C-alpha cells in the first residue's frame, strides 16, 4: 500500500497533496499531510453487548467468581512416620571444602581464611520447613481487537458461552501459565479507528515529510566549503523508516484497514506458595533458606488438604492449621482451587567455628546443596570494570 507522500531526490520539493514541505530555514512553515498520526483509543460504540459479559470493557473487566467449590472429602492428615528423620552429620572435610569453594567464587576474597583456618567446633541446628501450595485457576475478560486476517464474524450467530463454561487445558499441576482464548460468537469486523480505514499513519520519524535532516552535515548542506556529498547540498535525506513515503502501515490494523473485535478470555493458572520455617538459633538469616532444599519428611497433595496433626514440633501443626484455613478462604473467592500440596522438610544447618590468625570466626553450611554463609574476615582490593 502506497500513501500520498513520495520521496524526491535531493533538491526537489516534497509536496504531498494538500500540503507543501518547506525546509527548516523557512520559519513559520509547517507540514500537515492528511494522514492520521498516532493510535487512538477505540470508541465505546465499537463493541457490542453480549449477554453474560455486560461488565466487560476494553482493558479488562475484573476477575470472575468461579462456580461453587466442591466439598472437601479428605480426612485430617496425621503426622508423618518418624522412621528415618536423621540427617547425616557434616564432616570437617566437606565443611572445609565447601568453604574453600565459597572463597574461590568471590574475586574479592582472600583464600587464606578458607585454606589456613582451623575448624574448632561444628554445631548442628537442623530446622523444619512447612510449605503449602495452592494451585488456582482464575478467569477474566476484556474486549480486544486484532488486525482482521480473514476470520469470519460470528457475533450473535449463537449464544456465547459463559466464561467458566469455556474449555481450557491446564498445564502440569503447580505450574504457572496464562492462556488467552477468543470467546466464541463475540467476533465482529470493524473499520480501524486509528487510521480511519486508510491502512496508513503519518511517519513519526519524519513527521510525514518523507525526508529528515541529513545526519552527515546536520542539515547544513555543507561540509566545510563544499556541498555535502551525502545529501548533495540539500540538507535532507530520505527517511529510512518509511522509505520516503511519509507514512507507514498503521500499527493498530497492520495495514489491513479492518479489525476483528472480540471478547478475550484470559485464563491464568498460578501456584500460590507460602513457607513457614521453625525458628532456629544458629544465627543464620531465615531468608537464606528459601534457596535450598531439605530432606522431605512428608508430602501430600489433594483437592483440598487438611492440616497436619500431631507433628513432633507443635509449631508445624499450628502453622499448617493457620495457613490451610487462610489459603482456602483467600483463594476460593476469585479463583478455582484445583489442587493443594503440603510438604514438610528437615533442612540441615551447621554452624562451623574456626580460628584464623588467632581470632575466632564462624560460617554456616546449610541445605542439601551445602550453601555457605559467612562474614568473611579477609578481602583483597579488586576493581570490577
């Protein structure tokens, strides 16, 4: 598709119908070709009314309450069997090796404390982590549009299904995912509101003139005493964005002139995850445990779980009861709960005491991954560019 503005060689006058281009030195001149410039918001009259979707608007109509949830049928969850809850003790050799790796991974750390330090004591501070995951599905609708590419208009040919009646295939459980679905029987074909069905918009780079200031001579037309060879002394060059046309394909309709308007159903699956870690007195910041795993003592998933009862550490049972109630109350309002999963882990934490140059220091080794946390006593001067 071609529009009225055309490119002429340097020295010529750019004159789209209805306007004349004047070079910058002619004060007061302004170029105003009859082209739409910049996308506009679609008018409210562009969209129809669909039964069951009266509150749907452009930009979203809010989350839609799901059907009434099923009644939970699972019995209360007993405490897990304690047959094998032990964690192998951390050896000094492993503690020393992971500390060396930790020092080597930081360019600003001297290796001396890790290599020459002498371990004097190791204290285990294992702790429990309770994790509750509530896997939800939410649905929201909005009026949307796209360039019309031959799709049929089916508006009102049949009754549009309600949002929670539309089939959507969920991903693997506890996996976040978003799917957009065009609601059947809501599609119409309309003229593009941005370009008024012309298919083109004024080029923003050259403001519709088809040319722009020469980058070599900065619009002067001269390089020293001679004419600029790039623009032949005109001070202007062809606009590379629109190839001298003065206009570009409309970004709203992609040059198609028409739009397909429809109701878009957004289906979002979200894993709502929350952790509770039993307090431990090792001195390690609890936040660091979020990046590690522990020994799984117990894991169960059901449609709706019940709290863990009679756990040896009452803090776990209390946290489970509180979190299960909160999740089922909070997420059942605007979401459909598809599944819940609760896990209890035993996370290893070892506090390692060592001496280096006569002073006592401490570092922690924690998690199955043997991560290290340390207030490292020796740094070197380094510059990161």
